[in-house]
C-alpha cells in the first residue's frame, strides 16, 4: 500500500489518500512531532538507546510543510520550512500515523467542528 496522493490542504493540514481508497486529513504538527529521524526520535547503537532532549524553543516554520518527495518505493521524505528534512516516513509508518490520528478524539472533534462550520 502506498499514498496515491499527499497534498497540503492548508498551512496546518495535509491530505493523504492511499492506494486502497482510504483518505485522511492529518495536521502537519502531528506528523512533525512524530518525525522518525534520529535527531527527533532517537536511535539505538550497539544496545545503547539515545533519546534526544526535546527542543525548548519553537523554531519558526517547524510545523509548516515545505515539500514532500517519494523516496524509492517505500517512503516519503518531508521537508519543513525550518529546513528539517531528515525524517523518512515509510509508507507503513505514515499509514499507522494516519490511522492513529483518525482514532484519536482530537481527529473526531476536528471533523465535527468542520461539519458545524459548513
């Protein structure tokens, strides 16, 4: 399974449409806060776990998606306006994030609010 479409809806959300027809609207902040790169998520080297300290300051552009590109046939590379671009979101990981967000109460509340505004 792969994302057939990945598009910014607005400055705060992206649309991910999958090859199986499922569609998700996910906040950019949700994706950035779950960046899988070693600098953000940490890594394990020779049985030693490295967890980075959270950044204390909000970097301008941190949650603004600049671009996305397909990497091979397995991942999306996301580039953020603050220059961060080392997180490769495998298709499996991206799908898991989409499904987790959809199941969350936050997603249900946002969809309900959007319907009320229409």
